[in-house]
C-alpha cells in the first residue's frame, strides 16, 4: 500500500478501487465536499459509473485561529458545533454568530457558483457515498452526514483517501460504512500525505461536475 498520494486525482483512483464492492450498485450517488473532495469524487464517480454532485459544507474556524474548526455548516440548514472546543477557547456567542454569518454568505455563493441552474441530486432511497480528500477533525464530514440523514438515503458511506486511525469509530453513529485507503498512526494533517496538495480552484470544480454529467448521460 502506498504511504502517500501524488495528488487528489491519483488518490481518487486508489479510493475508487477500495470502493469496488459498490460497483453496479443501483441508484448510486457520489457526493463530494468542495473544493478538495471534488477531484477525488470525480475519479470515484468515473470508476463506479455513478452520478456526481456536491454537498456544500463550510468549516467554522475559531475567531483568532481560523484553521482550527469549532464546527461546520452545510447546505440544507445543518449545523454542527463542537461545544467542548468553544468552551475551552472561551469563544463568545457573538463571536460564534459572526463566524456563522460570514460562512453562511460563502455557502450561498458557492451553491450558485458550483451548481448554477442544475438541480440538486435526488437523495431519498439512494446509496450515497460522501467523498473528501481526507479527514482531520471531521467537523465538515459530520455536518454533511447530519444533513444527508434528513433526506432519507438508503445508505450513507464515508469514503476518503486518508484519515486518523480512530476515524471509523468517530463516524459509526452517523455512517453505515467507512472506506479509507490510509489510516496512519502518525497522522497530523491531511496534506502531509499528498505530494501535491495545492488548493482546488472553483473553475476545476465546475469543470469536473460538467464532465461527469456528460459521461454519465
């Protein structure tokens, strides 16, 4: 097994192989978390001949340390707050609300930017594989799954190239299956396992969604 990935596309191809049991699954849907999850999800959708769509999720960063997540929001109104971190860092309710307001604006912008006039994929009664380029705190993935549960899929699968060794247990209560290529004991950050972890651009997200739509149709 490889100890790292060349880039997100190559990671997606390896993840797709790990998802081989879902090949031929009826009504299969791949939902990628933008932006980094989309190149990964594109390869998975292509390999499994499945529909690809995006589930917009925004991390709620701490006011003075934005890279550290205190929660996340998702399209559909789902909200996840890590009360333990909020209390530990002593974030005030007004500070939480300010971050929420900013991220809700960005979430709405991305809905229009990525999806345009294309309708949201049907969720009810389908097997949904939720893909990202990796899991660190898991806040974004958790709120994505909470949002999905409200839409009554038959099955929810979390699929990522890399995650901490205890990630499977962390999602046992909100996911029906967990598929991961690497579960390293020395996990520090998702980017450490990629040779190229440069930011995915909006143009690439839109292009890959259009390409997948053409391939499936």
